[in-house]
C-alpha cells in the first residue's frame, strides 16, 4: 500500500510538471465552442445551480439505500461497543 501511494505521488508530480512547465506539442489554438457544445454546457450549469438550491429530489432517490446502510452499520457498531 505504501508503494502505491509513493508511486502515485511521483506520477502525479511528474504529470503536473509536464502540464505546467513542459513544452507545448502544438501551437495551434483551440477552436471555439459550437452551438451544441454551448447548449450542453448551459444545460449542465443550470442543472448544477438548480440542484445546489434544491437538492431534495436527489436525496429522496437515495433515501431507502441510506436508511438501510445506516441500520446495517448501527447494528454492527452497537455489537462492537463494550
């Protein structure tokens, strides 16, 4: 496990160095967004804002699963207490 964390850290640092300080492989500018991409971006941004102000529909869909997990873990933790 320790080796995985160390190698992941080394890989992440190497990647950050290449992204921020490495040379660019292409000098070509990125094309502008087309209409479909703007529509998708605006739809996702609107959904993010709506769910930020009113997250209850998402929370309601996971209510049953969360209650069963809570009951499962509350039973297992109660058996561990002296």
